[in-house]
């Protein structure tokens, strides 16, 4: 290669280096100013993952509202009452363990075709408090005319998904199963003695799963309430 050819190559290399340096610096400035904050996103995901393993500490009967004046837009809230506090609002947050339904059946809230589940309806909500937000574990609509009926609050329950509950049963890991009239299936686990709760998609679905394993597992005590 001749000396006359080397000169332009060196100049081009220097220019490319300067472009890369200043371009990278500019990208860093843009990320600091308004780019995606992956640190905060990870923090939120971490907080929600902690909520999935925590027992419930919130239960209330109220009405689901959306785009209420003075509250965040495009968010669902629960409007409910407590003694001495006639109108309280808490934001509802849904994750992979959030179940939405009626007394006759339901599904994971995130699979619903609307992002406003049960808008305007009277519901019971059980969940885990994360600051002022309720991470929903179970949201169930109430039948019309039940306003005067007593509803017993429930707390301190650890929820798992229905697929995980079926896996425990099919793997013969269950010491006892209780089905309630509200679609809850309460499971006592053999290995560590924990009690967990799953919401079945429809009543008596747990009987079908138990029937599958009756010849493989030891008899599993079953109760209803």
C-alpha cells in the first residue's frame, strides 16, 4: 500500500472514532433525561413478585370505578367504606394471580377482553396491600340485592394459581382439600404443611382433578363447606 493511500485511511478511522464517542455520550444523556428506566421497572416487578408470596391483608366490599374525577386516568379503583370513613378509594392492580369472576365462575383477570373488569359493579376484593395499591388476589361480583347480607372478611391467605394447584394434586403432594361455595379450593400441602388457596374456574372442578389421581395417589381427604 502506498503512503498516499494510508493517509486517507487514518483520517477516516479518526473520524469514525469521534462519531462513536460523541454518539455514545449523546445516547447516555438521552437515557438519563427521558429514556426507559429499567431500574425502576425492575423494582416494581420485584415488589409485585414479593406480593405473590405474601398472605392477604386487605378485604372489602365496594364498587369498581374507572376514570373517577381526581384519580389517575385509565386505572381501576375500589370505592368502599370503613367505620368513620364513608368514601375511600384504592387503586386496583392485577397480576398473574389476580382472579376475577362471579359466584358461578371466573378466570385470571389479565385474560379478560376488557381492561376494566366489573366496572361499576358491587364486588368483594381480597388482596395484598402495596402502599396505597391493592394487588388483587380475588375480585368477585356480588349478586343483586345482597346489600343487607353479612359478608365475613377473610385475611392471611396465600394464593396460588389454579394450574399450580392442579399440579400439586396430580403430583400427589396434597394432604387435604377443602372446597368452598365461593369457588375457593383450600389445599394443605404434605411437604411443608403450608396451606394455600386457589380459585377454581367453576364449581366442582377440583373433583374432576381428584378423580384423575385416585388410582395413583393415596386417598386425599376432601371436604366441602
